[in-house]
C-alpha cells in the first residue's frame, strides 16, 4: 500500500494574520482595554486585532476609524467588526464615518449611577465587562452599482451603513432593543418670493419669515446657519445638559437605522441600507407624545396618540383600520392586500406596492419642521406648538399625497414620481452627508416610531459627529451573494 503524505495549506488570510500577529508581538504592542478581574480578558486579542488590521475592507480606512475597529476586535466579543462586502463589480467606497462614545450628552440612568435612583440596581445598558468604556463605529459606503450615481450627495445613490458597538448589555425584556439614528439638524433656509398662495416655496422662507427670525434672541437665525429655537447661538447636546431646564436649542431630524440587540460578549452589530426607499422619517406628530418635550409627561401625554393606523395625524385624515391596518390575510384587492410591509417598496405592478407607509420622506419632514419653527409669518402666524406641528404635517403631506388618504405611499413618495408641480421627488430626500450626527438609543416596545423621549437625549447611550472622507477610499472585500 502506497503511503500518502497530506499537506495542509492555510488560507492566505490566515497566513497574513499570523504574520501580522508576529509583527505586532515583536514590536511590543500591548493589549488594549482588557477588562479587569473578576471579568475575563480576550485571550486572542492580538491575533483578532491582526485579522481586522489586514482585512481588505479595513486596511485602507482612515487611521482613526481603523484604530476604533481594531480596539473593538481586541476586546471580548462574540463577533469581530462586520465585514463589508461589495455589491457591485467595483469595491464599495467609504465617504463618511462616525466614532461613538458616551461623553457627548447628558448622563442618564442607562449610562450612569444616580444616588437613590439606580446606585443599588443592576446597570442595564453600559458598565459591562467590569466597567469597560462603551464605544462604537459607523461606516457609510457607496455601492458603485451600474447606472446608479456614486456621489453620496445624489439622493439616488445606494449606501450601506455598518454599525459596530462594543460593551452594551443585551436587552432581555419587553421587546427591548437599541436603535441607531442618523441626525440632520434643521438649517435656516434661503429667502425667496412666496408662491401664489402666499406660502413659502419648497426649501425656502419669505422675507417676512426672515424678519421674524431676525428678531429672536441674539439674531443667530440667518440663512445658512443652524436654526435655533431661541435665536441664540447653537447649543449642541452636551454632558452639561440638565433635562428639562437646559437642553439643546437645535431641531433634529432623526432617521432610523433599524433595531439591533447585543451578543453574549456585549458587542452589537447592525447593517442598514440608505437609499430613497429607506430615507424616510418617523411621523413627526408623535413627538409631543414621547415625553422628550418638557411638560408633556406632566400633562399625561405619554402614549396618548398612536400612529399604528397610518394617517396624517391629530389634525388630519383618520383611516379605517380595516383598510389601513395590519391585515393578517392576503387578498386580491387594494383595500385588503395583506400584512403591511414597508420594505415592499418596488414592484412591476404599482398596485402591489405598499400604500400604508407610516413614515414620510426626510426632505418632507424638513418642510414640516420649517413650517413649524421657521415660517412664523407665512404659515399660520400666531398658532402655537403643538398645533402648528399637527397642521404643518397635514399641509405638507397633502402636497405629495395623490389620493387624499393622508399617507405617502411607496408610489407617491418614489424618487421618480411627480408631485406638487415638480417633475420628480428628488427634493423630498436629504442626502446622506447632511446627517452630521449619530446617536444610539435604548428603546422598548411603546408602539411609536419616533425615538424614545425624542427630541431629548434622555434615552441616548452613544453619540458622535460625522467625519467626511474625501476622496472616498476602498472599503469592501469580497462580494455579497445578492446585489440587490
């Protein structure tokens, strides 16, 4: 019988990782942030760091972002930071990222100890691994798909969002989860002549609006600047804030990145696709009912309104739950077309597209907030909040809603559809680079789509500012199995 010798070849990635491991060891590189006793360190920290350091989707990234991903790899984890796969023949391109931590907002019971409140209770969000700091990283990459733009400022671009969080506890009860939010802050628009009906043109304000803003506070609200509710200099969220007496004076538009939960080793990972089918904002009329506006909790408004049946809010259309609710059946008529599915956005037959969207396009959300806070002369002068918000929601939805049901359907809100005298709906979407902040919140199942305690910071567990990358850099390795 002939003796056969079998030779085992390691995959090239493993060979590279081993070489990097040896190089790091020889250089005297130390392990980062291993948890102190009685918690247990990652015994493979240096090797895990080497694997991430050499990955093709990481090695071309800006150094600060690389270091953050490698830092998370060295820590105890269930999974390494997510691999970014290409969804086109060419590699995906990183154009923006966020580095997250717990320092840029008011401490809350999810992130800190408070005497007499939770100092004798189990910490429920941060504090894992014997107090290891909670950090995160978010990568935004453009998919260079055929026939689609590669400029992230173009709202037709397809963008992948990769979120990696380190050291948040899993949420076990009441269908709890963490949720990421890209945040666009309202800016003071340019001045333009009004429409024939006296209302401001899309994305602008009238001269009378500008004069009213100029009289506020220390006269901050000039075109091109961040809008502030008091007219004073912008006050971004800060660790020195004290709800409800001292909070940010800017107006955020928060775009959900979807729900994530954490692993056994307190690491969380989320993937989300940003494009004109997902660039939609929660129904803004929920805001007075989340508890994040001072006085609303004391007034008993928490949960007093539900958007579960889509419509245009307290001042608008109330739809029949049979026609617009979450129908468990599947039938052949439009009014009984089965369970709602907001991802059922595109179809070869328009009647099969989702018509019961609860969300609205991000640029339309901006118009609603401009009516509410900026257009003090051209929109309902003298009407107070929250009625201004409810009325603005109705008025702006009517401009896009074609059938009068108070809902922006997938067809009505499609980027290629025409509305309100415009040839298409590109104006209805904010480009990804305009979302300059990112926050992660701790949520429970309250039935609302707005962030918990929005627009305040009371449910935040992480936040960070955007860093632009120009020119964009290669940020993927390998190929996704499905290029949709």
